[in-house]
C-alpha cells in the first residue's frame, strides 16, 4: 500500500497529509495491521556494494563503495534476496530480518495530524517508528556518538578477525582483541558493526527477532537501556544526557551474540576472510 504513494513535497501539502491520514486509518488501523516491527538493514539493503580492485598475491582486493548506506543507488545491493542468503557465509539462522521496532533514533519525525478510528487514536506528535536499521556504524572518537560507516575502504576493514563475545565490555582503548587489522579508510583501525537502535526491548527487557530461516530469537537487554549493543564502546567524552540523546547505548556491554545474531557489514566476504568467535 505504501509503495503506491508518491513522495511528499517539502513541506508536505495539506492534501498529501490528508492522503496519508486516510491511508493509515483505512489500510492499516481498520484492518488491524501491526506496524511495530522494523526490518534489519540486511533485509532492506543486503549490504554495501563491493568493487574488485585486483589481486594482492593470492588475496582478492575489494573495496566498498563510499556513500550513504541508506540509499539503494550505487551504494547498496537492495532488498535481501534468497540467492544472497543461499550464497552467504553466514548461516540463515543467524541473519536477522525483522524485530520489535523502536521510534526512529535521533529523528524529529512525528505524526503531523491525529489519526482516529473506532478503537483508538494516534495523537499529533506521536513518534514514528524506524522502517529499518541504519546499517554499518562505528564510534569515531571519545567525543563522538555512533556514526554511519560510509567511507570507501578495503573490505577487510569491515571484518574483524574475531567477534566480540556477549557479556564483555567494549572499550575505546584500541586493544580489544576483535578489532580488524586493516584501517577503515583514512580513519585508522575501527570496529564496524550494525546500528541496531531500530530494535527495542518491548517485552520487559526482551525483544523478538525473526531470522532468515523463519526461526525466532529472543534478545536480552542486559543493561536496561532498551537497546541491544553489538559491541560499540561508550564515548567517554559525552555525559549521560548526550549518550541518551545521541548514542543510545549507555555503556559498552556487548549484548548480542554474533554467532546467533550476525551484526557485521557483509553477508558474503568474497575475500577469503572468515569470522571466528573470540574466547
């Protein structure tokens, strides 16, 4: 239904707003459609486009395209396909597809008009849920919150030689054993993982996650911030208010087991790199 709508102008016209109000009421609310789920970035974008640069000895040298990873054109592969899943290095039971959604993090997008129907209503100013994840991200420095990873870089910089185990504390010391050995673009060695702030603990401190093999995993929010940290450290130069407003993950506690919920950037390495669990 939403795909049939034309893009709104900026600012949106009264007619465009009214069309969407009627759409939400008639096509979603009256039919009891549920909208509290958010796609993974893999489901919406598959992965960043990889361009082969040649061979270095016996290793294929490939680079990722720089640019906004939320866009399909040139930068990412587009919606996830069965072929991509079948050819992936990652088991289907570890590829996330859909999960309990959160309001779009750091977004000022809110409902411009109230939506009412027989069984309830949505007020003006209600936060709008994220449609899908923001993709690969990293913490640039002690004073910077989580930022999109959009540099043009060797694909080896997107793969750690090992992965952060659940329950340990990620740091900004540069000595975490799961850091990649290849610099990320011109920024030096950085830990790159999925920005998972589009999912939120909605069942107490838990959330449900649908995987590519149709199984369901239950995520545990270990520190009570509502999110599920795949291994990002907390910037030490930000106070608590800035962390909640700009970063979301209140500490560096790793809450996702990558062998159960893969949180990397590429589903297929194409570079003879394999991820192993750090112990």
